[in-house]
C-alpha cells in the first residue's frame, strides 16, 4: 500500500533548480534513508511533502487518514509548558476522546431511552479506543521514552523555555515517538543526542513497525536502521534497495558505466563529425556524409553530471602559545544550579581533547565558562599567554539576512571579493550558494560558511562544539583530515566516535564530573 505518492515534482529557488521531474513512493513499513550532499534539497523535499512549501510543478498525494509525524531542524515548542506537558501532548487526541466520553456521561440523565442506548454505544467505542491506545498508562510510556532520550536527567517538570536547542530537539523527537504515527519524517534526529541515546534510538528504529523517512549524515546510524536508500543528486532522486554500503557499490558501478559509455560516445561523435567534414563537399561521398550527419542529429547525447565542488579545509595557525592553555581551580559551572562538582583541570599546548558524555551535563557550558562567556558559580579559570582562540558554536539562533559574501567580508574587510569568493568555494559552496542569503541555505551549507570564517582567522586553539552537525559525508571527512593536520590545540565536543577518535589524543568524560545522576 502506497502511503505517499509524489509525481513529476519540480522545484527551485530563484534561478537555482532543486528538483526536476522527481517521482517517489513510500510503502507501508519501509525504512528509508534520504541521502545527498549539503544543498541537494533533502530538507526542501521534506517541506514539500509536508505542505510547508508548494512545489513549482507536480503532485503530492497522501493516503487517506494517514497520521504523519515530522521532526525538522527548525521546529519550535510552545512557551511556558513543562517537558512532561509537551510529551503528553502526543496523546492529545486521546484526552479529547476522554473529554467527549465524559461529556456523554454528563448528558445521559436528560435523554430518551433510544438516545441513551446510542450514547452508551458511543461511550463503549471510545472506551475501546482508549484501552487499545494504552490511555491509562500514558505516564509510564512518557517516562520510558523520556528516559531513553535522556530527558529525565533534565527533569520532566522543567519549563521548555529554559532549555537549550538540543534539549528542545530531544523533546520534539520524544513526542513524535510517543505519537507513533504511520509515517515518521526525521531530519537529522541524532544531532544533539549523545552516544548512549543514539544507541537507544537505533534499537527503537530497528524494531519500529511503521514507515519512516530519515535524513542523516551519521552513516553508521543510518546504515543500521534503514532498508532502502533514496539518493538525491543533480535534481534527481534515485531508489536503491538495501543498505548504505550496497548503495555506494551500485552507485559507483553506475557512475563508472556512464563514464565509459560517455567516453565511447564522444569517440563515435568525433569520428562521425570528422567523416562529415571530409566528405560532404565531394559528390561521390556526399550521401554517406549526409547519412552520418542524420545519425549525429538523432543521437541521444549522454551527459555527465557536473561534479560538485568538494570542500578543502585548512586552518590558519597563529604564533605558538605558552605551554599552558588553561587551568582551573575548584571551578563550578552552571547557571542557577551547579552542573559539576569543583573541577581542577588543565590543558597544555598541542593537546587535542574530546569532551563526551550525556547531553545536559554542561559540556557547552564548560566551553563557554573557559572562554569567559559564562561566569563560574565558584572557582577560577586561568588562561595561558598568547592565545588566539577560534570558537565554533553549536547553535546560531538569529536569522541571518547577509549574503555569504557579506558574512565573510564583514569579518575580513581586508580581503577583496575574489578572495572572499575563493575562500567560500574552498569550503564546497557553489556560486549560487555564495551569492545567496545565509538564512536560505541548508544547515550544512550554513556550517560551511561558519567554518570558512573560522579557517581564515589565525588561531592556535580551536574550541569546537559539535562541528559535524549537518555536515555531509565529504565535508565531515575533510574536516577530520584538517583537524588531524592542525598544528594547534583542540578542545572538541562531539557525539560521533567515528569522527573524534581519529582526531584527539585524549577523551574527557563529563559524566565523571557531573552533579547529576547518569
């Protein structure tokens, strides 16, 4: 049974085409991985099929009465509600049914016998629905999913207004899982999740009986939960049954076959053109030349897709700092309440350290406290000499109306336009991306703009908070290589062991320091 059918979809932004005559079907129980490089249109596709964006051409048809749950990168929560209230909102349709049932009970005293019998039937139907959907154990279901995603560590009575972007994303994901719709649409669900909770989510999706479409650049995760890959590239969407590894093999084989066919056709075209040029003027061979020309005119030309620019990351280094980068004495971080016990820690020149541990333990707060952006609750931070720090933040909240060129130029006014364009192009951005406003770019493209600014600043210490969120596979691999080659000091937060284990020399587990139960 087809739950979703997309036919002949075409769409673009301005003169930048995203899709050209794309068709797609989602069947019951399919676990689809939607993949492609940054900027190929994965999030736009999600926005089109959910009705947030009207396509330029084509149709989107959902099966009747199908329930769809969508987690995107920019969903917001209502203010002034607790985490528990937000999660219980997943069952609002059941609470509405309960209210309807109670209203029927209240009305029964004032009706005829026939009306009473009708009402009793309705009450029975509603009661069956409530029982079938576990209405009377909702609190236990909320607790189970909240624990699996680490929300119980934060406290279910905490208001959503006080939470970080990562914590809010966890709530939205938990709410969707509790709703258990026929179709889940998930855009980067592992961003902001730590390793333990990614593992819980992996097991959940492996056992999930309903259909989902998953966008993720976390390849080990995606490969372990999907059984079908749709690859988005050059305005097309192609279907590959099987795992991501199988997709890679088939895609590479198809690419090599196309290149061989293209080379063979180009050789044939060259020979035909040469024959026509040499023989069209001679009476004896004119007919043969005309025949060759007709063959040329009718030939269906093979076109190779234009290669996307691959990022080349290189971090500029400043003068060598002193041996000490920072040290703390009895440092307690937090806001209203402490997140850590007193910390006495030290980092020296050329160390490369990953901070790991569950979300909500204060990893980002520790970085910001070391940088002086958040005052400590107690203790002191001592910085070393001659530090030139580059900081990559996890979240940028404001909507940026600058073009990419303006964004970099403001930071480096000494560069000319050619140099700014060149710097952005080296990060894997095309001319159309470079001339677009930052706010219309995908999450991965925005991250590349921010990395461009960081790379063109001379640093000897890099402080990176989840730098791989939203980055595609090529960009992630290139960033890993660039950090391995970086001659300075690195303090890195990452939830991807496949990324950080090849970069760092040490791992600090924040669970060893926390005041919370983990």
